[in-house]
C-alpha cells in the first residue's frame, strides 16, 4: 500500500467528496497547500537524481482540462480522467516526455464532472463509442488509493458505450465482483520477466499480470494484451519468444478464446536519457544509436528496418501460438 511522503494539494479539493476522503485518509501525512497542481515550482527545480524520491509525493487537485482527443486504435477518444503520472518508475515512460521530472502521481477529485461528460457524449452518439480513460496513468494502481475505478465501473454500467484502460498491475480482486455489464475493456501490458525486472521498476511481476488476466476473464471482463513497449535488447528474439510461449501456457482457455493483442515498439527521448543516467545510474541504457533514429525534437525510435523485422517476428510467432486471436495493430 502506497503511503506518500508528502501531499501537495489545492485548497478547493475540500469542496469535493473525494478530496475530503483523501485528506482524512492521509491526515497523518505532511501537507503543503499549492495554487496549481500543474505548477509546483519547488518540484520543477529538483535535480534529476531526485526523480525516484519525487514519486513518493502525492499531488491532489482539480482537473481543468476535459478535451477529448480522437483516437483510431483501440478507442474512439482519449479522455483526461482521474489521474496522471504514476508511482512506478518505468525507464521509458512517455509521461516523462510530457512532464519531465514531474511525472509523479496526481489525483483529480472532480470525478463526477469527468464521468458525466463521458456519459453525455456516449449517450448522444448514434454508435457505440469506446473511451480510453487510462492513457495518462495506471487506473488499477490508482484504484488502490482512491477506489475510483470501482466507482467508475459502478456509475457507468447502465449507460451506452465502453470504457478501456491499460495496466501493469495485478491488484484486480476488487474489480471481480462488480456488475460491469460487459462495458469495460482491460488491457494488460506485458514484457519479458527480464525486462520487467530491469526496466519497469515498481510494477507487478509477469506471473501476477497473467493471473490477473485469467481472473478478469473469469469475471466476464473483455481483456486484451499489450506487448509493450517492445525493447530491442541484444537477445530480444529469445526473450519475446519465451514471453509468447509463457502466455500460451499460462493463460486460461477462457482467456485464450477471444483475447486480442496490441504490439508497441519503444520510443525514447533525450529527457529519459538524462533522468535515467542520474536517477538510475546502475540501470541498463535503453538508448542504442546503432538501431535508433530521431523522431522529432529530442525523441528517438527504432529504425525502419528494425521495426519491420520486429513486426514480422511478432506476426509469425503470435500466429503460431495464438492462431485464432486478433492483432489489433503493431506500431
């Protein structure tokens, strides 16, 4: 259970039920009142080496931005929701690109306002819309602090549309008894055990993630698997083949019946490099200039020939071990 070192909070959170609950829950934790959750000057000035320690803080505020962004992969819209950032420290996390050192967990207490907009847009549509509510955080992790995911599922179930979110965590037991009406798509992110151990600090182990998939399928949830991000280390073929084989062996028959796959290759950045060098000096270096190339200012991704080789590998191996399961995309 996460216990924050300090809490930075906007005064107005006291006007919301969740805000009151969080202040009471963490009444023993030192608190600093702030004007804006998005501009905490003392945090911005901290050194890169303090990155991991910064993630021990919890920021609580009110979300002001509610813009839906069209998406054409697994959802119709990416939706700002109840949190951003995370207490884990995956060395490639794209939120670090957006927030730099400030990729700590921020909770937003105006959940009623956010869900109301989703419901309004969804019910007005002529077609069934899917909303990605977890693109800025990990809602399974957040749920252990706020119960927001339980609250969301219970308050969305009688409305039109679908909600989806990815996760790297296995704490799903509280979700299993919920009457979700088949309107929730959980996408479990997986990687080889070696990469989880060396790169995805603070996340659930592979075994726990696979067990969580089986539990969720048994409880009637729609479930997908994100093989993401694929990192082309020297022995990547061996590692990812072992991963696919393990999924084939350990997933339940119910899970394997209709589970789908998304495969995403890692992108990296200059910001990641500088933070990781100082915050995790003994960790592996994810930047490889021999197989990576520029992708916009200060960002890198794998060269086209590497990506094509990776796509060919995953399509071939998934067809062998999961011949009846759909690959939504490989990017």
